[in-house]
C-alpha cells in the first residue's frame, strides 16, 4: 500500500451552509477522479475532521465535472454569526481536506506517475 495526499489529486473550495461546512473537491484528471471516488469516502473524511465535525458527513458525486462535494454537519459551532471558532465559515476546510492522506495500492501509485 502507498499513501498520497489529496492535494496531489485535486484542488478544493469550501464555505459554510449554516452550521455545516461545505467542501468541494475537484480532481485534476480522470484517473485522479477514479481514486477519489474509490477512497475519499464519508467515513474517511469524518475521521480526518473528527475534532471539529460533530455530525454526519455526506458526499455528493458530480461526475460531469470530476468532483465530489462533502457536507460536514455540525462543524462550525453554530455558523459565522454564532460561533467563537477562528474559522466559523469553513473557508479553511478545503485546505485542510487537501492535507488528507489516502491509502492506495502500489499499482495505483505507479500509475499516478503517468500524469
């Protein structure tokens, strides 16, 4: 098994939806999208954000633009106008998502070198 940081596969954008953080992840290419689809699951994201995400994590697939969108429920301490959190609007959650490491097979890792 090999590890790869998500930032090698994608870029991200994030913001707030009330008390939930919204994180969009867009793959850099079609192969990266297949890896993201396979390995970037709600349980993996929930574990990565376990210190701030108190609710469930939902994933929405957007294959036409090689993207996935995550909603991290109860992750903003009430939202921008209610929270004492440094980032009560979730603007840095996309950057934090890109630091997530996913485990892939050695063969998948080798194929990544082609891109």
